[in-house]
C-alpha cells in the first residue's frame, strides 16, 4: 500500500502504512467521510485528523459573514487525558469575509484559533482549568460543530477592519468645536434647558 493513501488511523507499536511508528495523519476531509466520530476510540489511537469545511455550511457563522465563500481548515489531535476521559487539541484557520462594524463594509480577516478540549458525557462534570469542556452525544462528537465552535471563539465580537477611519468608505460625521469658556465663567450645562422650560 502506498504511503498516505489510507484513511486508517493508528498508533500502535506496529509500523503501519506510513513506514514509521507514531501518530498516523489523515488527509483533509473528502466526500463520504463520517462527521460523527468516536472520541474514546480516536483518543486511544492518538489519532490526528484534518478537515476542511465550507464557511457557508456553518449555520452559526452565516450572520457574521459578508460573503459565504471560503473554507475553514481544522485539525484535531486526540489523546487520552489523566482524568480518564478523551480529549483533543483543536486548531482552526480561516480567512472569512466579515462586515466591519464601523464602516459596515466587507473586509477579509485572517483568523487562527484553537483550544485544548476535554470531552464528557454531560455538562455536570468539571474539566481541568486549562481545558474546555465539550459535551459528547453517546460518546461521539461532530467534527464540523467542533470546528465551527472554535472558529466562533476566535472571531472578534465586533469585527473591525484595520484602518476604518482612512479606508475611504467609513461614514463621515460633522464635528463641532466647543468654544473655550471665558476665564472665571461658570459652565451651566442645563441653562438652555431651563430657558426652554420657562417658555412652555
């Protein structure tokens, strides 16, 4: 069998497919590969998976995108944790088209993110402080949902382009210049309001 042609992942003492012992790296996701994976099984094999997803196929991301085109590349390195539960180091990389919240125009924002995840059957358990808890369904998780979660965490709450004030598309507002107070003159910010009330 040629090196790198199999989708099988293993980390046993045997030399299998790759020609050397150690974690076996799979290729990015191809059509037909399952999205739901068994966390304990992959953790036991120290599996390292790579997947590519279309940004337009991620439902929670759609409202943030100015353009649905593009992809997110995700990597999942599974391992058994000291707690006895499975875990994974998850990293994502994408270049989405977002909407600047100041000039309200499309801009490209290269984004990288990731975290160490501990998988658990429910949310009523504690994870190590350095890990994020992620709930499994019957011992399985959706890799696409996990990648989407990590990308959402990596994106800013209010996206803004690098130079909105000078990009030439930001809305302009008339600015007034306050006259300095005369020496010794007390400021009366509500005096105009009092005059208006007297007239009513």
